[in-house]
C-alpha cells in the first residue's frame, strides 16, 4: 500500500518527499532516512542538519542514518550536491551511502557534476562525515574524462576501477582511443588518480605512441602496430636506439612492427618506408595478406635511383614481402606506375575483363596493351579472353 503523509504543511511535505520536491514518492516512517537526504534537505531549507533531524523526529521519522561523527554545523548547496548520485543508476540509488566507504567512481562523478577538482570533492566529503575508500592525494584540477577513464567497459553497463587498482596497459590504450585523447595523458591522469600502472609514464611516450596527424592525432594501439618507419623516425628524433623504441611500445601495450629492426638504418630506408616517398609519415604498413604493392616499389625506385630489385630486396630485409607471382621489371617506368595505380586487384586476385577495360580507359592504352603489360608484371588474366588492340573512343578523345 502506498504511503501518504497525513500532514499538509508544504515545508514538511518537502522534507519527507523522496526527491525533496514536496511530491510523492514519500519517505516511509518505518524505514531509515538516508544520511545524505538530511544533508540535502538542510541545504534546501537553509537549516542545520540537526534541526532537520529534530523536525523529522517530530513527524514520526525517528530512524535516521548517522555517520558516527557530529552533524556538520551547516551545509551549502555546493556541498550537498556532492552526496547526490549522478549517472544512469541515480534513480535506483539516489544518495551516496554514508554507511559504505566512498568509491573512487563516486568521487569522480561528483567532481564531474560539480565541475570541481577530485581532491576538493574528497576533502569536502570527509568534512561532511563520509569515509573515503582509499587514501593518497587526488588531482587538484578537474578533468571531465576522469569517470570514463576508470570505466573498464565503455560499451555496456561496465564496471569501474577503484582506489589503488592496477590498470592494464591495454586499458590505457583503449580508454584513450574511446575518449580521443593521448594515451600518455591518460596514463598520467590514471596515475594521478592513485591507480597503479604496469609502467611509469615517461615524456617520450607521447612521441613513441603518436603515429601521425589527420584531423586529429592518432596513436598506436593494442591492435594497431606501429610501422617500422615510425619506429626509426622516433629513434632518430629522440636519440634512442630503434630496439629501445620497440621495447617501450611493448611495455605500453601497443602493437610492434613485427619484423626486423635495423640498428643503423640507411637514409634511403626512410624514403622507401614512407607511403609518399618523402621520408615522413604516413609510413608504409606491413601487409601480411597480399604483400607489397608493385607501384610502391617502382615509385621508390624512381625516388632513390635504385633498381626495383634492390628496393624489393631492402624492403624484404625490413620485414615486408613481395608476392611470389609478382615479376619485377629491370627498371621503373612512369607508364607502369600509372597503369598499376588503376588496378585495384592484388597478386592473389585474377584480373578480369572489366578491370582491363577500366585501366585502358583511365590510361589511354588499348585493352590488349594493358592485358599484355599486366601479365608481364605477374598479374593473372584469363586465357580465353581476346582483348581489342585499339584504344576506346573515350580514351582517344
């Protein structure tokens, strides 16, 4: 049966309404009044918590939760709001329970909602009679990412890291990716929150993990290996050995290049490992399925003045590989590069008539010429197809 108060005084109705709004649902006299309800009611009404307790007793609410220490002399709304739960479960559990140690999540949610520093919130909760679930300094600056940084599964209901928990390196990377922030910044903030990391954040970590810039910085992750070119470039910039960079990536939980790492790279290595052949990011990634693209080898040959076979051999030494069907020409030719750039088939795929016709249209060559040259470069084409030896009208115009 739903309980309804017998009295009608608006101030008293506000005091015994569960949401302190003067309307039902109502607190039941037979149940304990939460400690935080008293604090919040005192702030709303401008009374002392002791006065609120006395008034509740006169209304029949004699069982009031207590912290075990004297009631605060006064409570302002800026402090009372700290004991009101925020987040998806705030309706099921409205108040921070004074009978249990305050979790790190509760401190950070209160800090986020109030726009205050975690250290300030923890200090004020202690003054209000709460016990913290952990000890140690908290950050003296606010950060809206804090709550999600300690959430272990952002895609579901999730669970949260708590005071002093050890944070896996993978969690740092995944949380940073989800929050679109630097993994190094995430690691430093988690350490500042009193959580234990499997490593000590270092200043070079930011550069080691940052793979490049698009519309925003992106970073190496658990399933995104750092390309070898990136490792060599960071080693050159920081003055560290390439092997040390690879070792640090492993400690940070990020993917490694997965191939041999030269101790002293050649200057040409930076060129042939860069996608744009300019010695800078973006860097060439290892393709473990179809291998190197022939046009990259030919473009690298023109950029360095070395033969295609020399480029392919060096890239193979650096952990890349060329498909067994590929046939390297003796020298690089711009016409071959333009042709190969129109082919979206790898050496594992058969090139069909529609692909030949498309390349012929885009290059202005006859289908027969295109088919012949692709065959010479190692691509497989059906034997039964006869290709016209004339240029199409569109290509000729």
